[in-house]
């Protein structure tokens, strides 16, 4: 009994296996459906209104000037003003006539007698060297300028005095040398004239003695 049940159970399992093998295999999945190409979509062109663009204005900074502001000149001292006046007088004296220079010389003498300051002495010394104002007096001009020379000051008046003193001293030296040369030449000329007179005198003596001797022979 038991054997038959076992055989029946094995037979049932074999039929089930065969039935499973005989079952139709599942169908493959359907192929992907090809998509149709997309049709172009017509776009409607909309009118475009141009937007006005405001003009571009370029603002440039004003160029900076390279010229630096000039500082105000310092006020001139009294001595500087006197020096400028003296230089102006030098230019004026060069074109003035003799009569004007003589009047200037008289006024300068009076100014020195009143106030013997540096400016008045320099002005008088300049006029004393001008022949048109009168006979030049270099020695007096040098004596007026000498106290202002060699003091080691670099003021404008002292500088003008030093330049004028050097010029007058050089001219005075040249005049002395010319006078010495003229004196030496005059001495030579006087010596030649003395020799010439002595020769003429000797010749006249010889001529006179010879005439007297000839007259005595004829007698």
C-alpha cells in the first residue's frame, strides 16, 4: 500500500514537471515604437519697436595747469630802491647834454653837502668822471667811493660802488701811464732840440770864424 502511494506521488511530480516544460514561453516585449520626426512650428514674428538710446555725454575734467602760482615778490628795501635809481641815472647820464649834466653835478654836490649817504656819494662820483659835466676829477671820485669799498658787504649800493671804483682806478692808472709816456717823449724831444740848437750854434760859429779869416788874407 505504502509503495503504491509513493509511486503515485512520484508520478504526480513528474507530470507536473513535464507540464511546466510544455508551457508556452512568454512573448518578448514589444519593440519600441519609432517616433515620427517633429514638425517645425511656425513662429509668428512680432513687430519690434526700437527703444531710443540717450546720447552719451563724456565729461572731461579741465586740464590742470602745470604753471605754479607765482608768489608775490617781496617788497624792496630802501637801499634796493636807491640802487635801482642809481642804475637809471647811469643810463640817463649817457644821453644827456653837457648843460644838463652840469646841472646834475651841481645838484649832486649840494646833496652830498646836506647828507653824505652812500647813494649821494656814488651819484656824485659818477658825475665827476663824465667829461661833458666838466673837467673829470678822478681823485675826488675815488675818495668819495673808497669808504664803501672793501668792507665785505654785498649790498647793492656797495656792489655799485666797488664796480665804479675799479673802473675809475683803472682809468686813472691808464692816464698816469699815458702822462709818463708823454713826459718821456717830451724829454726826448727837448733833448733832440737841444742837440739841434747846439749843432746850429757850432756851425754858425764855424762859419763866422772862417769868414773872418778869409777876409784877413785878402788884405
